[in-house]
C-alpha cells in the first residue's frame, strides 16, 4: 500500500517541473521585454508562481523517487543516467526559487539575467531527466513483458511435455504422473535433466523400456520440463 502511494505521488508530480520550469522562463523573459509596467509585473508574478509550483512538484517527485528506490541516490544503468540529470536540475531550480523568494523585489537586471540563465539550464536538465525517466519506464515494461512471454513459453512447453507423457508414459505412471500398479509415482522423482534424459533414453532393465529411438532431444527436453512441473506442484 505504501509503495503504491509513492508510485502515484511520483507519477502525479514528476511532470510538473518538466512542463512548468520552461514555462516559467518564458513568462519571465516576456516580462523582461515588456515596456508596460503592469504587464511586466503580471508576467513576473506569473513566472515566479509557476517556478514555485514546479519546485514543489519536483520536491514531491524526488521524495517519492527516493522512497521507491529505498534511499538509493544514483543506481546504475539507465536509472543512473536519470538521476544524473535529476539531482542538478532539482538542486538548481530549488536554489534559484529560494533565492528569488528571499530577494523579492530587490532583483537587478543583471540578477534577473543570471536567474533566467540558471532556470534555462535547470529546464534543460529537467527535460533530460524526463527523457531518461521515460527510458527507465520503457525498460521496466520491456522486462515485465519479457518475463510474461517467458512464462507463457514455459507453460506451452510444459503442456507439450504433458502430451508426450500421455502418449508414452501415462499407461504405466498415470495421466497425472502419480503412478499406477505398473509404474511408480513420478511427482517425487527429483533428478537432474541429464539423469532424466538418460533413464528415458536407455530405460531400466526389467522395469522400464527404452525410448531413445522414439523420442528426439527436443521431446526429452519437453518431457523433462513436464516432470519438473509435477515435482514442484507436489512439494
């Protein structure tokens, strides 16, 4: 439940700084070019308010990200690239917003230009963080899809192995491999793949016929998968 909360908070807040930081820079730039005092003041207020909301959204996204990664600040691979953009973007934007909040109206034209340059850099870094965040999500989805595909493939292979078992082994060991009067229970038959293949190929003298001429290596692999599956189910 707690993890779901952090995931929702991160998903809901992470887009705010990506969108609002560039918008804040645009509003302040328009304000700096405006000759009308009323318009200039209105655009500056709007630009600063937008920057504050972006910083708050960034703070929430970072807090949620740290909680989701259990305090891991960098990570590795794509996650590391994402964080190498996140941390400077977050620190720079939060620092500039705090500085402007403290300065209030006492900002010179030179100070405003430095502020705009810094926020432009923070915006670029934040968009880079957004790009690598998307790549991180894409990788996670691909891994999840791959795991699901592997599970489906394994299930299909086990089913084919069961078909082979029914055709070749069920008359002695039962349809569900629990054994009959003619053959033992195979749900407790826990042997290596190599050992199973050897027994099936060569048989057991006086107890089990050999199937080496009848089953291919692929057949043996599928049959082995089925036997392992009934072994796991019986545990």
